[in-house]
């Protein structure tokens, strides 16, 4: 990426930040200072390049050269019928954001049980900002992560969910982010804050879709704060259009004996970067990171995992599967960091990939960084193609070649889906995977 492109890109966001400042006059001083500090870090850092080790396999030149404008500057009407198919059955509530802004008309959060609060982050900032000061942007790093810094400076709205101590939400929450750009390149920076109290339980789906076909830059940051003994299942489903850029950061802060299951399914976008960073800060915490990415055409899907063990007797397990056809490019970079005091750590990292065409490619880099001496840590990665013996066996049982290949792809994807708790969320994600696999199978011969 050239220096000229960097400067041009930074000027675009400088203009956006200047306009954003004019609309934040009523925000508390601590938040305005936070935004200014974050934008200063973004300007110092610039956009990552392939010279940065954590971005060595992903070029951002296509994103940087676009002249994005805020999606909220061109509001679009979305009807209930347009998003009718995007609904998790039997959910506790659905919270909908259109081009980064909360939609009261499309949302349904009136029947939440006592002890659960869910809605617009912008509304919470306006009504009770003091309740956010100790949590908002206190976990996601703005000092060395430029996209997190940019989101912190520019976010307008996002989801806010609070589950009080001891509250068990039996049905899932559905948070739906809709982009509608048709022509002008638009950007949106959704910010989500999830606060789960001690011994509480929450299941949540974070869902990103496109209704328009235009280029959209989504720069999403989610901070998940999990109290002692709490259990959280967090699901991400990304299926935006093939002209979109999607940068997502999930930062998880876990207290003692808490359990987090973070699942992600990535099927859309031209360029996608999925950052997941749990910190097991309390003794006895457990974390499962489970993901599936499916690419075709010329998609670029990059997954960066940083699992940080900061306390003893914690366990983490990463399982990521990639299915890549056409000229698509996948990346898995998983790092397990075990701090000096994190004795008795149990950590595992596995990345498996299937290349469906000669032109698809995968870069995988599992990594361990251990500073404790009493740990059990393993990592591994595999890259392969559909096994001809398995294909022959299915065809010998009467299946045609296309059906046999589809069955093998479903089995490979099913390894990740089976780790999601059986119920409406899993059914919802399975539908998206089935559609993506049908698309991926079209590009097994390497044609764009």
C-alpha cells in the first residue's frame, strides 16, 4: 500500500471525524475525550499493511482507495417484509439496526424478562451515560488496533445488552445489522456492549446482512464482559454482499469460572477480517472459539484469533474450518498467549481447510506463546481436498458426483455446526451454511 493511498484514506476519515464531532456536543466529556484519543491513535497507526506481522496475508489497498461516506447520511427505508426471512425462531427479542442506526419499527424488544435490558447504545448514552463509563471502550484496544480506534472515534449506535446477576435468559437475543447501500460507497461503525452479570446466562446472535448491492465498509466492535460463574453463547453470522468490506472485532473479558462459547460463520463479503480476542482473566474460566468460513469467487476471508490466558486453571479450545473454492483466499492466524501466572492452562487450537479448486488458497499460522511452565497446549493445521476414496464410496452407493461432493462438504461444515447447541440458533445458522455451500460448489473448478 503506497504512502499516497494511506494519506488519502486518512483524509477521508478525518473529514468524517470532523463531521462526527459536530453531532456529539451533548455527549459526556469522558466520551468526547475518548473519541478524540481514539482518533489520535488511528492517525498515528494508519491502516495496517502486509509489513505488519498480524496482517501479512491481507492487503487493504482495495478498502483504502474507496472514498466512503457515512451510511447514516443516506438513510433508507426498510420494510418488515424485506427482513422477514432473517428471523431466529422463538427468540426472546430482535433488535434491528439499519445502516448503523437503531430501528424502533423493525425491532421487537418489549417482552424481555425482568433483569434483561436490550436496545440502542445511543439511547443509553443519551439517558444514562454514567452507567457506561466503566465499560465502554475499556477492553477493546485502541492503542495498537487501528480499526478498533476508528470505530471508537466514529460509532453512532449499536446494541446494548445488560443481563443482571443471576438472570437466566432462556431464549436467544437476535441483533440484526442491515446495510442498504446501492451506489455510493458507505461505511458504518456499529458498537455493541454486552454486560453479563455473575451467574447469569445469555445466548445472542450478531447477524450482518446486505439488502443493497453497493460497496459497504462495516467496521464492527463488540465488547463482551462476563461476570463470575456466568455462561454466554455468542454467535456471529456474516453474509454481506460480495462488494462489501467487513472488519469485525470481538473482545471478551472473562471473570472466574465463567464459560463463553463464541461461534462464527462467515460466508459473505469481498474482504473480511474476523478478530476474536478473549482474555481469561479469572481463575477457572473456560472458552470455546468455533468458526466456519466459506469462500468462493475472489473472496478474501481472514481470521485472527488471540486467546489470552491471564489466570491459572483456565481452558480454551479453538476449532476453525475453512472451505474455499474459485479464486478465494482464506487466512487463519491463531495465537495462544499464556502469561507467567497462568499455570495449569489447558489450551488447544485446530484449523482444518478444504480447497475446492486449484486456484483457491489458504495461509494458516497456528502459534503458541507460553511463559508458564505447567501447561498443556497443542496446536495444528491441515490443508487438503475432497478425498477421492470418500467420493468414490458415495458414488458407488448410487449418488451422482455433485450430490456426493455436497454431502462431503456438509459433513465437513457440520463439524463446526455440531458444536453449537441444538435449537433455533443452530437451525438458523445451518440454513445460511447450506446456501453458502451450494454457492461454493459452483466454484470447485476454479472459475471466478
